């Protein structure tokens, strides 16, 4: 049986991603320097690929940080012929940083910026959406699902980050609210016949769910 080191696997997968613009590399360097949790190159490429395959024109991000994930979705939307990515975060400074980076990348015209609690903003924003990306606080994951299901079009795709949660989901004794939130969202999506889902063990676990 073949075995490999997880860090070596992650480095290998990141190495398969095509070169990124300098602005994106600077964002990756910032994340490493500040220990800020971004999805990383391999997950970013997955998000871009899914959005391109879906021909997504309307994308909503629940939790956007300083715009790293927004870059991948906005690039896809632009290449799909235009549309909008809703960049949503509760931190005005992070949103401002994202605006600056996306302006330098020539993508800001495809992004709408919202500051506030992400699920509340989604509830208030007219749908439907082709793709929704979920990366909010993990204890809020289960409660976000009905709102997502209401706003995502049939045939649309939900992408959820951190579904392996650093391996903590495997420890039955770990009953932290964040861990329980990840487990419960996983259970709900897998048990609901309205979704077709798969979990890719890329970085910290990326769930992709198709809305029937």
C-alpha cells in the first residue's frame, strides 16, 4: 500500500496549479505570514474549474476574507462572459483590502462588496445564484443550509470549505461547537435527497454539492 506525507501531498497539488499573477502570490504570502486561513492554490483551482464548468455568472461567497477566494470566482465569471461575485465579509478592513487587490487584478468590475453577517446578507440578496461558496464560522454551518438551498438555483453548486477540519471530525470525543457544526452540515447534505454531494480531501476538505 502506498503512503505519503500530507504536507508533501498538499505541496504536490499546489504545484500542479498554473502560475498565478503577482498580486495573488502576494495574497498567498500574506496568508502565510499572518497565518490567515485562505483556501490555497489547489482549492482555488478547484473553485475556478467548477465555476467555469458550470458557466457560472452569479456567485455568492459566505465569508470572503481579503479576497483570495473571490479572485478565483471572479476570474471564472469574467471568462464565462461576465456576471457578478458577491464578496461578503464582516470586516470592513478586509473588504477594503480585497477591493484593492481585485482592482489591480482587473476583476473589480465583476465583484459586488457587502459588509455584514454573511447568511443575513445572503437572505437579503435577490437570487438565484449559480454557485454559493460557504466558508463562515463552522458552528454556523448547519443553520446556513436552508438559506443556501433557497437561494441556489436547481442545477447550481454549493462548495463548502474545511469539511475535514484539520482531522478533528475523526475524534469522537471532540464535541466543540465548530466540530459539531462541520459534522452536522455533512450529515444534512449527505442525507438530503435534494443534493448530490462528494467530499474531496484537498487541503482541509472541500465538499461539492449539486442542487437537484
